C-alpha cells in the first residue's frame, strides 16, 4: 500500500486544490466505499465519518455483508447525531476541563464548552461536524483533508489535517497527519461504536485491553489524580489469546515491557464529586485493590452488568458505566508511573514513530448467532464461531466507552467505543503525555482495526 508521506501530502494538496471545489452538504453525505476482499467500509466526507465497517461471510453471496458498527439508516441523520457515531474527533478528543488551558508560553485559551463546563471532542462544531475535502479515492484507499482555521472552537493556529484510510489484509488503517502555523493542541481519534454480532447489547461481548493502569475520573469525566495501577501479572495475557500468524509474530517481537508493580496511591476527589472509594448512595467504600480488580481487562472480560450497575463501584456510579481511559502506552516503571515527583515516559502523543509495527491495544470478541452462521453457510452443529476486532495504535491511551448514553434510535449499552487517543485533559496535566503541536511540526498517529471470524474449539 503506497500511502503518502507528510511532505507529499502538502504537495498533493497544492496540486489538487486548484481544481477541486468544496463539497456541498448533499455531496458530503454521499457514502464513499472502500472494498478489499471480504471487507467493506463506508465513509462520509461529513465528519470524516466511518459510517459502516462490514465483513462478508460468504464471498459468493454479495448480500452476505454483516455490520460491525452502529449506523443510522440514512446519512441525513448524521446531521443531528448527538453520539459522534463513527466520526473523526478533533481538535482534541475527550474532555478538556473547564473548556480552557494555558499553553507553555503562558497564554490561556478559552474553548467551546460543548459539555458544560468542559470542552468535549473539540467543541460543538468539532471535526465530526465539518465537511472534509476528498483529495484522492481508489477502490481500497481514501484521502480526506480539513482546514481548521485559527480560533476554530477556541483553539489557536490554523491546522491542516489529513486522514488516510485504506484496507489491507484484514485491517482498516487510519493514518492521521496534521500541521499548524502556531502552537496548539491536537488529539485525533475515531469514534466508531462496535457491536460485532447484532445483539441488542454488548453483554455477550468480551474485551481485553493491554493496560497496566487506568485513569479514575470525577462525576464529569475529568481525571482526578494519579493513574490507578492494576494488579501485577506474570506476563501480558492478551497476546497469548491471539491466533498465530506471521503478522502477529512480528507484533510480538517488541511487546510492551511489563512494569514492576507497586501499590497504587489512593485517588483524590475532584471538587463537587464523590471521592473514589466512597459512594453517594452510602454503599461500602471501595478500596484501590477493588477498583484495580474491576478495571483489570488484561484477560477476556464480559462487558456485562459489572460495568453497568451503579451500585457496583463508585467509579461506575460516577459515569453510569464504563467510560475510562486505559494507559496502554506507558513505558515507565511503576515507581515513576503516577508518582508526582517524576515525569512518566509515555509513548509520544503528538509525533509517533510508525516505522515499527503498531502495538496491540485491545481485542473485542462476540459469539456469532445461528442466523449469522446460516448466513455464512456454516453449520451450527460444527465448532462455535466468534467475530473478532483488534485495535492497534500508536497512541498512549484507549478510552473504553460502553455506550452508556446511547438512546433512540439506539439503546444504552448497545455498542462499545474503543477510542485510541491521548489522555483526557492532557493540556492541563503536566504529568500526562504532552499534546502540544509546535508551529511547523507534524502530528502523526495511526489506528488500525483488524476484524475477522474464527472458530472456537
């Protein structure tokens, strides 16, 4: 696959813009389709939205494509979408506390408070509400471009954003490039909602996340204190569960180091919120160990009631379910991770090194129903089968959101988001991965979704 380098992107933009015309809204709501083998992806220029990811279960049957993501029936519905279904999120994914931050030069920037009092997903008119320009399209490749002017939703600097999407092998790859003419913050991700088997909710899905720590949050989703260390494990379990292929063998050549764990410090409460470990409803206090056990997803874990019941954990109560950032890219030892007197060495949140294979962040699986087995001409009397989604990314964190606030035409917990990104509120936290993009510097990140069916013996 010949994707474009940052330098070539600017040359391509200069050559194409002379002939290109801005898309109308009607054109931006026309799905663009990528196809590679038994995989198909539909993308809207509006919001750079991954509208649908589909897997063909019978190559001989053109009607056997099955969806892996939530989608509206009509593209017009995306104009009123409150859930950020499949959109490209920017300038800054997740929350910035108080909708403001002060940059290293000392200048304070007031942002659009899209989720008062905070800025969520880049503001009410963030990247998911913009019309992106189509610079290039092939059968299995798409290049989109967005020019975000200085002051857009309060963010400084003109930001030129390029998104390359392509299908290769079993993967949908998304490579993000951005360059600014002034110091700004950038944190881009995709916001697909995954339901792999069409169940009414994802309670039969199992999730693995390769993370040794998680960020606890207050009742508005802002991280409260140091990362909570999860319990020690002898070795990472997520790679052991993967099918053996040459590609995965290459991934295993450079696994993340397993840090030597230490006891996690208690998390502090944010103003106006219940402290982690105490419940507003008077339930028994939860210890750090109990919270660490709840959030330990390093083995396949059902996305069931443990993450939905508000009386199970104060952290579940605070967000009405699972909506937390897992630290998947920490390279520091446990003695520095979360210690106020040290600065942890995280994976770069702005300019990632994409020369090495992307590390695996998460694995989501779901059993296939009888109807799906019939659709794929697979006998239900044979080995059971499951659908698998794996998330690979250069980002330091993974926000896991269990669809707690989905509503009509969908339902709560109908799907799960796996958002590879920097940490929430990073511009206001010196102990988090830096989100500063200097003038003339390239932002570079990539997210891959690998999806396939497999037998379960």
